[in-house]
């Protein structure tokens, strides 16, 4: 890397997403960069690791972004909204994992290894949020991990096995909503086993030992918002030929990892082997019938989406319908996609200097 190394700031370094991101950076093309960990006052002073190196989280303020080349916003949306313009004014390229900037003018949604470039998708300027980033792009929103997993399936299939319909039931883990949601699921589990009242601030419902398509009106976790975001990101990033998505999002009583049951209806019958061949490639790990099925546990810390394929009709011949069972580490997928977004933005920067 010519000149000084890039400097990277992670805002929300104490969050689940921030910690995963700092670990993933150490094994990425940005591993040689200097990483500054930033968070709110209550997290400042904590000792954590950036990769294998111990690091101290610093309190974020308006001076934190001086000399920073890339800023990942991985904490709460309020912090992103408060500081992103300051970071931009200091010349930083911005990747948002908090989704706070989705509605900002000029901000684009990106899933670099899940979608084609905008020109290849035939988007042009039809959808400003779907364009490729350029020097005028104020920030990039990293695509939702569930949308990214479904996009990989849809885009990979469309080239070799054109799809009529793609219907998915996605099971959402508590970790997608941070430490507070994880803690409440744990507390609910303990309370139920000891016959005590349930904490309900995050979910306004019993999530432990339960599956829910919606949560209470007073819930901090907004399941409907998450579903709309997954649909929006999928629709924004898919090519015109990729299948439309029918989606149901279920809050699952699990701490970590997405799973999904996906029904694929093809335009023409195909064999299981043909569907497997269509899905083969980077970021998808096909799991055969001779192995244990993909699960939250087997997907933990894995960089790929684990997929098992089975025909939805009896017999060994070609079929027009297939079941796909997916599992993916939601935090790992989000971190790797955010780093891919930063690598795109790196091409727009003078190497080793502040823009």
C-alpha cells in the first residue's frame, strides 16, 4: 500500500456487529489498515480486540474522524445520524450497517458479492438507490444479510434455471437486534424455567420457546420494519430477470444465525443436480444429504451461506419445484458485505491519503 496505511473507524465498536466487523477486517484485504474503535461514553475504555490485537474503545466525539479514511457505522441508528455528516466532512468514505441512512439523498444500497453491477442489471438511473457508488455518493448502506442470502440464490439461479417464483420463510435471530434483544431472550428463557414473570421491553411478547410472525405494539424490535427492509434491499439489488420474492419473516427463539425455508418454482423442470450446479460458486456452500443439514450452529462463524436442496415432488426425475434450506451467520455476512462495500469505495479514493 503506497503512502501511509488507510485509517478505519468503527462507530459502535462494542456492538455485536462492531465486534464481528473488527474481527473480519483482520482477515480481509484491509487487514493492514489502522483501525480506531469508537463508541458512546459508557463503552469507552473497554479493552477489546481488533483482529488478534488488543485495542481500547475510544469515546466518540466530533474530533474522532480527523484523518480517518473509512468509517463503518455499526452501532445504533441515532449515533449514525448524529455523526455521519461530520465524518463525511472530514473526507471519510462511509459504510452504514445501522440502516439509518437509507432515506438520505444520494445514499445507495450495496451488496457487491450478491448482485451484479447496476449497468449489468439494466438499472441505469431508474432507481437512484440501485446505482453503483461514485465520487458523488455520500454513503453506502450495506445490504441486509437475509436479503443478501436470498439475492445470492435468486441471481445464481436466474442464469441457468429461470425461476417463476421464490417464496421464503426466514427465521430471525435475536442477535440481529443487538445485545438488548439477546439479553431479553436469555432472561425470558430463565424466567420461564423458574416460573417468573417475563421481561418484555424489547419484544413486547414471549419470544422464548415460541415462534412469532409479529410482535407486540410496544416492542422495540420492529419485525415488520425488518421484513420491509429485506424486501426493499432484495428488490433494489436484483436484476430484472431475477425472480420476485414472497417473504414471511418469523421471530425465532434463537440467539444467533439466520435459517430460511425457500420454495423455488422453476419455469421448466430440472434435476436436483442441475439446481446444485446453478448455485455452485463463491459464497454458497452446498450441503449434501450425506451430511447434517445446515443449522444455526453449523453456520456460526462461516463466511458462506449453507444450502441444502431437495425436490418438492416425489421420484428422482426432473421437477419444477425445489425446497432449499438455508443457514447463515447473520453477523459474519453483514461484516463481510460491509468490507466488500469499503473495497468498492477504496477504488474511488487516492490510495493512502484522505480524500
